[in-house]
C-alpha cells in the first residue's frame, strides 16, 4: 500500500475579503504524479505556496512527508522541492553556478554540490549551456534550470507550478519522462498545469479545484461519466459525404450528426458505447482512418465541472 507524501485537510486562506482557498482536502501519494487541475483564480498557486511552507493557512492542516510545515518549516523544506511558475535567476551566474549555489544553500558541501550540478545539467538538458550566464537563457531553458534547482537536494516531495511553461515539444517530452522516473523512484509529485493534454499523459491521479475548494470524488465521477464526444474520420471521403453511411450504420438521424472540418462528431454515454460503435462501423466495411475522444478525460471532466461540456463543432477542442 502506498502512503501519502502530501496531506491537506480543510485548508483555507484569505487575503482580506478575497477567499482564495475556501476548503481544500487532498492527498498526493508517494510513487505517483498527482495533477492539480482548476481554472485561473481557483486557488492552485495559493495552495502550493502553503504546501511549500511559504504561506501560512488561516485554518486546516498540512503535512509534507508527515512534517507540519507551519510548525517546522525547515524540516519540511528539506523534504520538498519547490518550482514556482516563474522562479527567476541570478543573471550573472552561469547555469552551473546557479545549481551549485542553490546546493550550498541546502548545506551540501562544495564537492557534492559540483557533482550534483553536473548530474542535473545532463538530466534537465542544459549540459550544452552549463557555463552560459542565466541572462542569455531562453524562457524554456530557465524553466529547466528552475527544475534543476528544485531537485538539487534530492527531495522526496516535489511541488511544481506550471513546469512545462515555455518548453518546446521535445522539452515537454523530456519533462514527462523525468517526472515518471522520479515517481517510479518513490517520490511524491504534485503538478499544476493549464496544459491538460500534458497532464493527461503524465499523472496517475488528479485533484480538481473550483472556486478555492476541492471537488468531491462523487462530483468528479459524475462529471467524468457524462456524455463524451468522439471524432471520426473515414479514409475514402470527406466528413459530409460520411454522414449518411455512418448514420445508417449506427441508427442515427443524419440531420443531427455535426461535422467539424474533416471529422464527424459522435456523442456516447460511455467508452463501452464508443467501442461498440467502432465495431459496427468496421463490421459494415467503412474505412475508419481515425477514431478518438475529442478531449482527454481530464479535459472532459474539467469542462463538465466548469459547465462547458465537450467541445462543439468549430471550437477546435481547446479549453475555454
């Protein structure tokens, strides 16, 4: 059985009349990547600051590896690595010097700090710019440097706020691989991101925040189980020409089948219904070239919780 590396119980935080976090309860497991999902203003960053011991909650309790970050912030910080959305950098220090300096702040001796820097520069893909000053690094390279700084003291718990921001496609792939490797090593990773397709590919669990509160598991399950849109493309004809044969095969009203550019959009109440429809289409000899959910499950659930539902024809399938 896995244990929780992060625990929050009914955590609240206000700034004057603004109630940023109204009641958050969550657990993030050791050996897993947990996604923190919510719209702008839902309290994600405020929550992460409290978990990182940088902001005290007004109420509730937090534990990082069993340590109370309010009562013993020093012990909590030795356990966790914190990567904010924008950490900044010392502009005149090189990437290597930045990591070594951060390691020294964690009381690693100089030889260990230098060895750790060399290892992390390779791990986060900065070896080629190791001796370049931070001021010349791109946004994506500074994000990689921020991740290296979070990892420098070999923490057991990671708090990452938008770590993929500014990364190119290869950088995002590298980040996913690194996070999966860290989780496989038994670490606890809590990851916040607006890029839900990226989260979908890396997380084991997800916690949804709406208006400063965690959404109950029952509400999340209900949202996830509602009708989901699937995209269908046939290999030998355009979408409008595919409407009639698809409708006849599935017993649907052709006039109600929406077209979105090259795809037909089909709504199913469950994955089992979607699979049965695919079997019918293939059995009827229709050349199915593409067949996939229009949104990942995280995005589908998020949109439902936000009241938007799955994307409609023409909206491109993006998060609104």
